[in-house]
């Protein structure tokens, strides 16, 4: 890990809360702040990766997807690893515990907190101390294994609790570390829907093209039909044949284009 930065969530909230009161986003008559933690790793160059952890105030209902309302508490170059996150988030974790147990007093008002956590599956699994999102026991909420995924006779529900993960994580299948955000109930830990949508769309698209090729229908006519439909949808998309391998490749769709195609 290179040089990283951390910011105090408490300092950010002390600055924000009076402004949000003036805007009637937060009200002293209902002094509860709904705070969501998020995190993700991202590529910022060909060989450079950064990990960012943020929070936002869910009371600000109209700004959930606006980047200006996500406040960064940790940023470092590197990849998502449990020990690194534990070190970089030590201040933030202690502050969240204090918010949950004691609240935060600002201008004579004691604000209570309801905490949530949302991210993609990989980051969520790491923060919950899971062995990995592709491990045999992969689910953050239940004890489902890979070979039980297709069992529709079982009523899958939330079987784990955050208290179990804190005290007996090594006795629960799939868990190798205690959860980092032990102050957030398992019911308030939510997989990000956008990441799920994008992954499912990728898989459906790959399967469709694979089936066309398996049936011997991947020809000029089929490609022209697909390209024509993409043009109708105003999605930039192309096929090309690799000169060396002679394997047909195609444009990777971005987020908005994936939604349009789906």
C-alpha cells in the first residue's frame, strides 16, 4: 500500500448537520440520521488501483446518486484486502461505534444513528470477513453453499446475525475474519443493485452470443441483425475478427448502454 488518506466522519458531520437542519433535511423533532457506508476498488490507470470508502446521509432523499453527497473517509492506492481496510478504517470504525452507541451531539441536539452498508459483492464479502465471493460458502446472509444454489425447495432467509459473526465467526462456514463493521446489523447490509444488474447483463449477453456460435449461426447475417438493432437503440457497438487468433470479438458495453440493451 502506498500513501493513503483518512478523514474524520465526526468532523464532516459536525460541519454538515447545521446546514442540513437549515434545509429541513434533518429535523430536531426527529433527530435520527440514516447513514450509509459504501466502498469500492477502482482502476485509475493501466496499472494503478485505488480503494475508496465513503458515507452518505440517506435523509437527503433526492441526492442518493449524486457524487457530491458521498463523503470520502478513506482513500488509498492498492487493492481491496481485509488487513489493509482494517488499518485504514480504524478511525472510521471507532467513530461508527460511537455514533451507534452514544449518538453525536451538535449544537445541543443529540443525534441518533441508523447505520447501513452497501457495496459490490467483493467488497461486501471482504468487510464481512468471508473467505471470498467465489468460495463454497459465499452468502453474506445465509449458509447456502454453491451446490445448493438451485434448491428451490428451501426457503432461503437471513440466518446469520452480526453478533454471531463477532463472537463465533470461525465456526460459521465461509468466514475467516470478524466483520469490520460490527455495529451494522446484518439486515442493514445490502448488496448494490447496480452491480448486480451489470453483472447479470454481462452474463446474459455472453450466453446469448455463445448459443448463437454453438448453433453455427454466428455469420454475417446474424452480425448485421445485431448491429442493426444496436443502431436502432443508439448504442455504439462493433464486431471484429482478431487477426492472430481469428476469434470474433465485440465492444464491451458500459453501464447506460447495458441498461438500454437489457
